[in-house]
């Protein structure tokens, strides 16, 4: 095989990318991984991770990602803290895929895409200030820390309804702020919210600020969009639940995406519609969005890539 054509390039880091690198490296695919602008992905903005196996006392998101990167490098994965800026994906079986990192062109037989998804936020300056101190975009990840406390959920779609009902099992009270006069969520989810005793829904209300000491959330500042009245709610946590945006801009018009922009993979695999192109983690998963499921799909992608390369030799 030509020395200047790689067997495996991984675009994106995070649990999916690093796990793919570990498995690909152990399969002697000599993977090259480009971390992108945010090495480690969303977990680098998470303070405590208590539900990742193998860490009985919990671990910070950045530490977990550092450990995964170290493990990938131990098996001789080449990790570059650079960003892929363009791709040209072959449609032919056994074709060579081209990616560009700045002006540098890289040729590879397989690509594992693990660019993740980005949680949507309101754009308030306070969201950044209190990130890790009470502001979250994942109830499943962080809800445990607010057991028995009062929280706010912002949003009116299925994501907000799901987050609210999940948090209601843990928290003393959940206040849902819906900017308009009704939910966009499915009827079943709306009924579940409205029939949960410790959930209060405030229609025509939006979050306009967050207050607290030592960067810890203590109050949500909300505005009534009908009257303009501004009030404050004493809470410990604020969950922004207005959806996620998959990081798939690089692959527009080259890969099949669903209506929300997530990469479509074959059921039960990481394969896309193009030979030699695989997707893992949140970039193709809008249901679970957990570090452990992302890691699992990274393993699948590496194994699928190995099988594909083996098929080319036979």
C-alpha cells in the first residue's frame, strides 16, 4: 500500500473519536486523529461525570478526555490538535478520500466521523458565567446533582418535555419556561408534563438572566412576554433544553443527513451510504447523547473500518 495514503483518519475527538482511535490502533490501522477546535468535545465543559464506568468516585469531563487521549496515544495514534476544513469523499468502493487540514491535503482509505453535536443555548452572557455552576444542557448527565432541589427547564419542544419529566423524578420542583403560549412537543409528552404534580409550566415566559454568588446559580430572572413583568425564581439549576445542532457542515451534499442534520448510518452499524465512511457518537445519535454510548459507537466504527479494509484485500 502507498506510504502517503493512510488507512484511517478520525475527524473529531470526544469519547467516540478517542475510542475509535484506541480500537483502530490496536487493529494496526495506524489512525490519525484531528481533534478540531474543541478537543474532547462537550465533555470538556462538564465539571463532574459520575456515570462513566470505571470511575467509582466520579471524574471531571476534561480529565476523562485527557485519559482517553493518553490511552489512544499509548497505542501510537497520531493526535493532531488541528481542524479539518474540507473533505472530498469518494463514492467508489475502495476509493481514496481526501481531507484538508488548512492547506494540507491528506489521503485516506477510511474516515471515521466523530464531530459530535453542540447544545443550543439562548446566547445570554450569564449562561457562560454559570456553566458548571448550575447551568446545563443535559438532565441525564447532571440531574443527579439537583436531587431534592428546585430547577428550571427552558424550552417548549420534546427535548424540554423529556428533560422536565426526567428531572421531576429527582427534584423537589421543576419550573418549565415556554416562550410562547403552547408546547411544540408531542401530545403524549405534553400530557406527561401537565400531569406531573411537581412540574409547573409558565407559558409566555422566558429566561433573561441568572443570578448567584461564586458562579453558582441561585436565581432565574424571567420575563412575562405578555405583560413585560420581570420576576425572580429561587433555583439551584437551570437546564437549557432547546435542542442540539450536529456538527455536520463539512459533509453537506456528500453524506445523507436526516431532517435535523444528523448523519444517517445503517441500522446496527456505523456505516454511511459511502464506502469507507463511518460515523460515531452524537453526530449520528440524537436519542441517547451519552459519553458511554458515544464510546460504544466509536468502537463499532473502528471495527467496521477494519472489516472494510480487510474486504478490499480479499
